[in-house]
């Protein structure tokens, strides 16, 4: 039997299959080698990193920086000034009523509101009627006055008649004396009845049972708590009237600054919403105690407010010009001092390209300068400009 293959020869189909596998393996190796080469190229390629930032850095207790940063931040240094300082205390406060110029107006008696004559914002004069109440108690008191007046008139007439009869010896002297005592008693009853009407807030000549609620002071209606038909009690406050031509400013001043302030110190007051408005006032009272929690004391300022620029409850900025006698102290510009971790800090020059952050203790201040009471020598050179840029790069 004949065959197409010799003994030991590989069939053509098998040969082709083996060649395909070899080609696939070689191709995979080439791809892997190429990928590895690419990785190697990538790893070995030079990195295009950004240049390091020119910013200050901490070196022990020093902050070091480059000359270019100092120029860019406009760092400037100077020694503390030794001079006198008249402290100017800046503090926020609240506008309140002058107690001598405000009145709470009530009803005095129970009643029902019949009419309202004035509303919030209306100006009033002393004695102006604000509202009218219908009151049964007042009506009874006024009726008692009318009855007492009638009795008094009759008793007075009887007294005159008995006196004339006694003088003519028609009646006894005893009858005249009895008529006189009765007349005096009825006059006393009348006086008591009229006093009760006045105590209730009414008058004997007003309409029976109608109480006119009036303003005791001139000013403006600032509050109203009444409606027509409303029932009111004697304890109720129906209106609040205030004269706002003069107001008080209540301030809470820290104890370290309170000692510089005395009664009579000039004060400039500006509303927080419009600092361009400046009103003049004077310190009227400096508190005698210190609050243990806030470590501050009360200061009261009286301000004339004829133009109506200030309103009770409004927040204001007060600048108190103290009369403390200035003495020579170490002074720095306000911009030279910053807060780091809650401590007042300055940057003291170490050499041309480094500074030392140093905590200091501050004292009185005026509009532009602050007293340094501890932590700084008169010869220390301190950064007076560029402080914010230096702090923001180190103490973020």
C-alpha cells in the first residue's frame, strides 16, 4: 500500500499549524518588548517639573526668605518709636433710650378701647390724647362725684340757713352747729370722690365712663400695643413715648482700656451702616465693676440726636478720645502687629533674609499706633510693611 509521506516526515497541515504558533509567540514577545521599551523610555525620560516657589520657610525659630521675595512683598523694617501716646479707644456699642426722656403709658384701670388717636411714628406733646377707653369703674367713680357734689351743695345751703336762724334766735345754736358739721362732712366726701376719679386717670368734667389716655411727655410714639375694641388691664402698657433728641450709647470696654476713660471724655459716634455720619458726645458714666466673663466694664455716653441719625437698638462705632497724660512708651504702627495662634506677634529682623516671629504684649493705642509693654527692646528692628504677605505664606 503506497503512502504520500515518508517515514518520520511531518504532515504539511501539522507543519503549518506549528509555524502559526511560532509566529504568534514571536509577535507577542515583540509587542511585550516594545511595551517594555516604551516604559523604559518613559521612566528614563527627563521630567518637566515646575520650578520651586519662591516663598519663605521655617528654619528652626527663624523664617527665611529670598531677597526677591522681600522685594516682592515690600518688606520694610524700623525700630520702635519712643514717644507719648494719648489713647483713643475704639469700641462698638448700642443706642438706647435716655430714661429721663421715655415714658410707658398705661390705662390705670380696666376698660375697653373705644378710639385710638395716635399711632407709632406720630409726634405728640405732653397732654395729647393717645386713646380713649370705656370704663365702668371710672363711670361709677364719676357718678359718686356727682352725688357727693349734690349732697355737699344741699348741706352748704342748710348750714347757711341754720346759721341765719340761729342769729335771729329762731332756732337753737345747736342746730346751727349740727348743720355746719354735716356740711363739712359732705365736702370731705366730695373731695374724696374727686380724688378717686383723679387716681383712676379721669376728670369730673369728662364724659362719664370715658378715660382719655394721655402722653406725660413730649416726643414720638415708638411703640403701640393696643387695638380698637381690645380689653385692657391696669398693668398693661399701651404706648411707649420717647424723646429721641437725646439718646444714650451703651459701651462694653475691656478692662485694659477702661482705666484710661473718665467722665467728660469726648466721643465720636458713627452708625455702623454709615461711618460718614459723625456725632459728638461725652462720657457720662464709667462703670464701677468688671464683668467676670467678658472682662469688660460699662461706659455710658450721652449724645444729642436732634437730626434723628441714631435709633434705639442700633449698632454704632464709638471713638473715645481720652484725657490721659501721655508718657514716653515704645510704639509700633498698627500694621506691624499681627495675630498668630491667638497671640499678638511681630517679626523681628535677624539678618538680611530672615526674621524671628516674636510674641509681644500690647497696651494702649491711638488711631495709628499701639503701645508695646513687653517682648520688644528699643533697638529691635521690626517689620513694619509686608507683614501680611510674610504671615500668609508661613502661618496658613
